[in-house]
C-alpha cells in the first residue's frame, strides 16, 4: 500500500526542525525500506521550506501511523497540519502499458483497437 503524507509546518516549525534535522535524517535512513519518495515542500518561488512530503510503502494504515508517531518532526510538534492519503500510483507503473490499457478501457476498446 502506498501512502502520501503531507505535513505543513506551523509558524516557526521550519526553523525549529534544523535543531533535530540529524535525528530526522537518521530516522529516514533507519526506515529507508518503507520510503518511496520524500522531501521538502517549498513555497511557489522555491525560497521557503513550508513542509514535508513522504510517500511510504506499508502494509496497513496502522503501520503508517506507527511510523509517523515515531518520526522526529512529528514528535516535536512541528506541523500545523498533516494529511495521510492512500495512493494508487499510475506512473510509473509496473505494467509499461498501464495507461494505454486504462484509456482503452475508458473508451470501451481493447488495447489492440487503441493502437
């Protein structure tokens, strides 16, 4: 199961994270097997760190919640809001023709008819 976590820092949270950034990075390394993607969410001009984005692969929502409960930035209360969403990845997909099959299905065709 893929899950998207989007955390937006509270006022001062982005600055406060710097004091424990090494602990956060060590936690990410320790849990690397669950991480699909991750990084900072930036302002429109790219100049300000506004939050954190993670894509996790876990078996259950409960496992994601345990991961987050132990995540250093979460434990420090740096976020004003956090969203957790299940994610069905279409791109990239393990089936290289997934999008074509999806389009054919939506149009009531077979893949060969689409080509």
